């Protein structure tokens, strides 16, 4: 979201923007998993809640008018530590991208002055004699990607201290600051049932859990009937897609059972996430049923996912600003770890807009409000 918002604002003000995205698609935690069978899941950010700022409120209104987002209606509830179900405030806003969460970022990047390269990891070298950045692809066959007047790092990883490609740019303070940022990890499971779960009327369930106890585990932090979101019905209307997510303590406990420091274990982590979350959700469904003979719909497909950096813990240095600019090196750092709304889609958007505004002001471009 940060990169997409920043790129759109720059492009609308006459800049030529090139984006290098390491993933297979745009969106980050707003990405959508789509399968060959036609199923889809918003397995990261579930929705956009009520805006906290007038700027983002105006943005949401524009997105709604353009058909990018719609309100996610239905019943939502919280299950407390004693298993008591409490209905959520009916007035709470829940906005989702249509027909998927990542559609918002795709639409933001749909501009003639924006070039997007997917599955492309880039490393940057500062050229002091040109006051420019040269970018190269990483990997065995290094490819020159071009010279750029400004470099904008729109997430923590792209500005991380372990990258040696910034070493000649005298960004030591920036590298030091970023090294202090921590992240909360999370696990998710995507599940397809052969028919709708009629024993539950809720479209979203928040679990207010006790500390994770391995002897009597309940890993669930959130469960969403993804198929209930507007624009999701498609070629598999008779089946129902759900997204299950852990709460932080459960994710850490599960991950600590596996040596997840080795990339070779990623498949094992995904499998464990799928196994635990699906099992706990089915257990929850049976506990909520008034009938001992209640038959849970059959699981026809399920997948696990690890979010290695689900939510940032950035500290006061970043919470008091929305962006950090180094004009002498034409470098800007931004992302959802900045600002008072750190970790929220709104915070990510505002940081991207602030980054674009900083660059345009540095180039003496008058930015319309």
C-alpha cells in the first residue's frame, strides 16, 4: 500500500516511477491468494476499518465511488476467554477491496507513468559523481536496471541493515534506526469447505484468547468467511472459503516448535499452520453446535501461510513521523512502521503520500492539496 500510494501521487504530479517488487503480485499483506481451482483468499489484511484521519476518509470515499472498495456487511462477533460470544458494534465500518483486497493496489498502480516489475529483487548503489542511484537485479545473472534520481524504500525489509548495497551511501544512521524495528509474526490458513457453514451466522469472529497453552491449545485469533465479502462469488458458488489467523502468542509458540530459521523448513511451517488452525476451527465449530451429531462441512482444500513480519513494532522514533528523508542522498524511507497509525492500512497509505510529497517538495514541484 505504501509503495502504491506513493507511486500514484508521484505519477499524478508528472514523475516517472519504476517499481521493483520481489513478490509475484502487489499488495504485500493486502495480497490475495488465488488458486487454479478458482478459489481466492484475503489471507493477510482482512479489511480497512473506520478512518482516523480526514485525508484517508476522503480517499476511502473516492475509492468507493470508483468501485474499488465496498462495505463488508453481516454479523461479526468476539469470543472472550470463557468462550462467550458477544456481537460487535453494528456501526463499525469494514471496507474491502473488490473483487479482492489487492485490487486497491493494482488500481493505484494503473498509470501510464508507472512501470512495475514483479518477482524482481533489486540492489542499489549510490553514484556520488552523478548524484543518482544505479539499480541491479540480484542473483547469479546480475542485470542493470537503470539510473534513478531518487530511491524510495517503502517497507522495512527494503531498507534493512543487512543489505550491503546501501553501504557506500553514508546512510549509517538510517541503517541503525531500522535495525531497532521488530515485528510480530503470524500464521494463517486458507480453507475451502464443500458447502456453507450454516451453524454460524457470523462473517467474522475475533478470538480474545488466554495465553497459549500447548496442553489445551486454541490457536485462533481471527476467522473470516471470505466468501461473504462483496464481489467474491465466482465459479465455486456452492463452496465456501474461510481465512483463519493465529493470535501472536500462539504463532510464536507454534513457530518455536519448528526450526524456522532455515528456509528449507518453510514448507513444514506452512503445513503446521494449516494443520493446527484447521483443527482448532473445526473444534470450535463442534463446541458451538447444540447437537452432538453436528456434521462439519467437508474440507476440500486447505493451505498454510507464514507472515514473517505481520505487524511492526517500531518505537517512538518512527511513531512521531510519517516518513524519513535524506536529501543529500536522494533517499526516502517510508512504510507502515511509520506514524501514529503504524500497522494499519491507513498508516501505510499516509506514509506513502507523505513520501511522495517530500520528494516533490525537494524537487520544487507545487503539490495540489
